[in-house]
């Protein structure tokens, strides 16, 4: 580990990528011209439309509920596997002075923003750059064999969506990129321009619940190659039946962009095993929280938690494992939160707890 700011620690690889990150040296740099692509190697005068770390503007979903749950956790480590701008992370630290935060993200920009916020808690926060399926190993490498709690707040952050150069957005034109970890090779352009009709239709259907997956896949095949998000969004919108376009409340390309992003970042493939690995690390009295934003994610999370709770128990019999649902089903944000934060609209929070050792599990 190497110190970052006032003792906040980072792994060696994270330190290197942080140091090489053009935004990390001067988090208050102002935009002077737009970068040709993003992220880029440090280039003088080249910055992007998010002008400072405070501009990592992401409202954490159900943050009050999560802070309240954290306030009752036993002392120890709280692992945030999707640290983002550390909105939840800071709320957890504030809610419970006996917790330290172990934050994981695969996105350098998110880590830079989180680092700036967490500098206020130099002795209580550690950040590691890794995909979340590396989190359990990273925790053990750092000497933590269990955790008091963990959180996964899946998907992308608002800044990832809003910075056109990152290529996630159907609203702002940018390169067809969509990589959260920009060192990864596969981009959205590879998926859109390289996949067969069947593969594309399957991605759109499975990861976007897109009813018009085949029509869209055919239009994409006919229109490619694509190199910009705007051109792709327009082709997708035009492929929709007119009646669907008229009725649609959101952008017609929203589901397809979500599906392509999930494919590019391999988001679902590692979700189940990560949930399992983190549940196995829960200390007695600890809780695991996962915020999902679409049905595919939620199914996986629910299934993994249920299997742990019901392990080896015949249907209808009371659970005998050391794990329980913290509540039945999924909790959702309040109407008020949904009104003020669009991203909260589809959120579902599931929670599992490992019962305290003294509790009677019969
Ligand atoms: C919804 S945002 C989290 C926002 C955060 N809770 C906050 O309060 O600011 C999701 C974050 O998870 C990261 N992420 C998504 N999938 C990941 C994965 N497989 N491994 C590591 N980080 C991931 C994204 O880069 C993004 O920063």
C-alpha cells in the first residue's frame, strides 16, 4: 500500500493508475479544451467537461436507509465494492465511527473523486482499483478476513453517463466506448460493429429487456460501422415501431445502451460469484446490501442470497443457516427520492444478514 492523501492508502497498481491519471494531480483543474478521447494520457491544457472533483455529481440512492443500517453494525470493515464518488462511503463513515471503509472501483475517475472526498478520513479509508470480483482477495491481502458489512450499488454513476467522451450516453455524442475500466480492450464499438445479428439481438433482449431486440439488431447490422453514440442512438430510435416511439417515456435507445454497456463491462457474469464471496466474508451480525437497477441484476442477487439462506433446507422448513433476510423482498426508494433523483426510479435494495453468534437460529 502507498499513502495517497494524508495517509489514505491505495494499492501499488491503484497508486500508479492514480498518478498517471490526468485528473488526479489537479482535481480543481478547469476545462480549457476538450480531449480528443477520454481518458487520455496527461496532456497539457487537455481536460474534459467535468471540471473538478466536486463536479463528480452523483446522488447516492437510498443513502439515508443505508447509513441507518450501517449505524447498527458491529465495529470492523465496511466494504463498498462500487465506491463511485464515495457518496455512500462517506455516509457510512459518518454513521458509525467504529467502521473503516474499504472502497473498490474499476474506474480511475471515480477513484480520484472518491480519494478527494475520503481525504477527510485519512485513517479510516482504503481504496483499491479492481473489478469487484477481486474485492474479497483484495480485502484478505489487506489483512481483513471478514467484514462488518458490504454494499454493491450496481451499474454506472451519473458522471460516467454525463461525460460524453466516455461514450455511455445516448444524449451526448461521443465515441462508442462505454468502458468503466479504460485499460480493458473491448469497447462498445467492438460489440456494435463486431457481433453477429444473433449475438446482438441476444444482448439487447437479455440485458435490456428490449422487446424490439431483433428489429434493432437488424438496423444496427445494416447501418454499421458506427463510431459515435449519437449515430447509434438515432439508428436505434428509427428502428422502433412508430407506436412504441410515440408511447415511450424515456429515450428509445435507453434499454439498448444499457444492454451494450452491460455486455462491454461483463457486468452480470461476475455478479453472482462476487455476491457469494462477500456473503461468505460477513462477520456475525454483519449485513450485505445490494442495490440493483434492472431485473437481470436483481434476479441474480435475490437468487444468490436465497440460496445461502435456504442452503440444505427443504422447501417450507425454517432456515437453519447462519444467514437471514434482513427484510423480505426488495426495498425501494421513497416517492420523494424518485422525484428528485431519476436514477432512483428503478432501484431495488436487497439485504442479507449473518445472525449474531449468540442468537438462537431455530
Ligand atoms: C452507481 S455507481 C456507485 C456510486 C456510489 N455508490 C456513490 O455513492 O457515489 C457504480 C460504480 O461502480 C463501479 N463499478 C461498476 N461495476 C464494477 C465492477 N464490476 N467492478 C468494480 N467497480 C464497478 C462503477 O465504475 C461506478 O463508479
